[in-house]
C-alpha cells in the first residue's frame, strides 16, 4: 500500500511539473518585469548619487531596452499601463473627463537625460523615475491576472513584429536618442525566446526557417547600427515580413486557433502589407450594416446626384473629383453660393476608411456622420436628408436600387448615409507601387527605396504618418487616430489663425491641432495642409525640414512636431518625393 501511495505521489508530482507553454511564457514575462523594475531602480539610484552623465545615459538605455522584453505582453494585456510606462512625451486630453493629463514614463525621462543631462533637472528626473517605478509595479500587479493562452501568445508575437515595423525602427518611442535599432534587437530576442517554448517536444516543419530568419535579423541589426543609414525597406522585406508569415504558419501547424474578433488589422493578415490586411468594416460604427456591392453602386449614384443639396445644384462630386483622388485642386473649396470660400482644404476620400475620426478637427467618428455633416452644412450643401429621402422615394429607379441594397426597401436618412459611406469605404483599396513592392510584386527605383528609408527614418515622417496606412491611425491596434500641432502658416507667412480641434474640445493643448491625414495619392491632392497654403510637395518638405512653425519662429508652445531641423539635402528631398509618388494608387498611375 505504501508503494502505491508513493507511485501516485510521483505521478502527480511529474504531472504538476509539466507546464503549459503559455504558462512558461508568462513566467518569462514576469521575470523580465522584475528585471526591468531593478534596472529602473538602479538608474534612479545613480541619479540620486550624482553619477556621471555617461553612466546615467547608459543605464537609461539598458532600462529602455529591457522594457522591450516586456513590451509584447504588456502592450497586449495592459495597454493603458503600458502607455504610462512608454507613451509619447506629449500631454493628452481626456475627452470624457475634460482634463489634460501630463505625460509620464520612459520618453519623458529620455528628454531629461538626452542629449545632455543637466543636474538642474535632478529633482524632476527623480520624480519622473519614481512615477515610472510606480507604474512598473502596477504592471507587475496587473500582470498577475493575465489569462494567457497559446492563441494570445502567437497573436502578441505577430503584433510585436508589426510594432517593430511601425513604431520601433521608425524612432517613434526613442525620439531623442534614436536607440531604436538596439531596441528592435531586444524585441526580436524576446520573440525568439517565446517561440522556442513552442518547439519543445513538438515537430514544426518551418521551425528551422523561422529561427534562421530571427538569427539573420538579429545579425543585421547588430551590424547596421546607424539610425539614419539603416535600410528599413530591406530589413522589413528580408526579415520582418517573412517572420510574421512564419509565425502564422507555425501557429496553424500547431493547431492553435486565431483570435475570434473583428479588428482594423485582420487577425488573418500574415503580414502588415497583405493586399486585404485591413478590414474597413471594423472601422465602421454600424457593423450590422455591412458594405455590399449593391450599397456601393447606390452610394456612388447618390454621391454624384445634386438631390442631396438644398437647392439641387451641388453633389458630393462637385468638390470631390474622382480624377484628382477625390479632391478639388483648390486651396479651400468654393461655398454653395459659388462666390465665397469654405474655411478648409477639401480632403481626399481615397483611403480614408481606415481612420477613427474624420474632418481636419476630428469632430466625427464615422463615415456615415461625415456625410451627414457635409450635407447639412449651410456653406457646403445646405441639404436635409429627411427632404432628400422624400424626393428619392418618388424616383422609381431609386426605389429599385434601394430595394436591392436594403432588402427591407427602406429609403430613409440612415439608408442614404450608409450607402454613401459604403461607397467611400470602397475607395480604400491599397494597390500602389509601394504596396506591390512590399508584396514582392515589383521593385523600387534607387530613389524610391531611399525615399522610403528617409520617410521611416531620418525624415521622421512615419512617426506621425504611420506605415502602411500613412495616416495618423496608430499601429499595431489601429484603434485611435491622432492629431498634431505643426504651426502651419497662412498666405502672409504668419501662424494660421484656424484653431482646429480646439474649437471642438476647448482644450488649450488642441490649439492649431489637426488630424493627421493619409498621404496616399498625395501627388494628386494638392494644395496641401488644412488651408491649402502649400502648392507643391517641395514646399511641404521644406516646412518640415525647418522644424514647422517653431522653426519659422512662430509662437506655438504646444507644437507636437519637433522643432529641430531635419537637415535634409536636396537629393534627399527629391528621394522623399519619389517615395511619396509611389503611394499613388495604380488606377491613377496608369492614367
């Protein structure tokens, strides 16, 4: 009997020793948080003890690289805490509470430590490090409640690959010291560490290939350390795209299910640049009213019909010309009276479906509401959807088309705006030369490739116009769209008086704030900026190269664009434009 008990105990003991894969990953994650807490504490001690500038800076870099080891799971499960730890060093307005929240975390500390550490800032630095330490302890506590599964781990690994592409190697979260490449290395090492867990006692056909990609990617980062000279196009195509594909294949082979949720970036996307990687329906506020071919056809007809305007003289197409990527080529649009001008430049409608807010001041959240706002605006169309619906109900052809698009046959305000939004959503199809290049379907010229590397590197364009959408919708979750304060001038070379988002929120940090638009088809959509002040792309690049409004000497204390000059050469400016022209949709480039 004693032997039987011993045997049972042994069996139970062995069974308990065998952990689930995701449990092993979680233990690694917890250990890395502990290590990170210690690194930050060490940094804080060095500041308190007045260590040398070199030592403080080195310890900051070590700590931030250690954050990259926890970023993958931290961002996945605790995005709000992660934002407190590693969010942009820019104040944020909490719209629900109507309060402005000061930034905190690594990026705030970075600005106090680099490029030079001034001991006058010692007290503030110690305070910020105390806040950072508290947030890390908060992360440690909330992470104890994480309910990891294998599906979550693989989902997080692929999202981390996308994060490296969009926020990592672009310098987004290392804006001052530009330590992005060593940090990308730490991210790859973490992916490799977690991936290895799933190879224990299991045969995976592409495991050797994935591990080789990781090894080669790490070697490339180690031997190419110059931020400005780094070949991002090569790195993404050679290593990161194959890596996310490889992770997807391994997950499938192991029988680990994909997440069952609708996202802006589809869970089925194998790379960030897949032709159908993004789901326009996930950006819609009305998921029960999905876009259909019938709605698109109806929406196109309504878009071109003056029946939606108050005096039946103007349609949506009056200001959004298809051949100009749905802009009008004017500084600002002509008002309904045909004489006066509307306040702002007419934005493109191509590729705008993948945004979380619309209009330059971000005043609406859905395409349906955008359509209503334009139709009702007394200077634009001065129409009434209610009256338009009554007129359309008398048109036999429209009655048939609404019946096709909406099986219940309803012709009402919602059906009109939903059809219009469906048509506009259909204009978001990424088929530019850039997309085909990333899908290995074509090659770039030397200037186009250099331009992309500048866009995602030295030029810092991709830190606001995020890859691949090139708008302000923040990757890799694509769940919010940002605005920026650039300090744009008017015709008289003074700061433009348009207060932008401030008119909506009344938050001081939003004065002169405007939504970051897509720059897809940008060669067709001039003049540029919210007021159409710049006629050419060359002028736009010069503005950024000078450091925006602050660089011009304007009084813009809340400017979010760095005021430092980019120091772009004439050749680099031409290369940037060459890349931006590669963002033109094929239907336009073939014209």
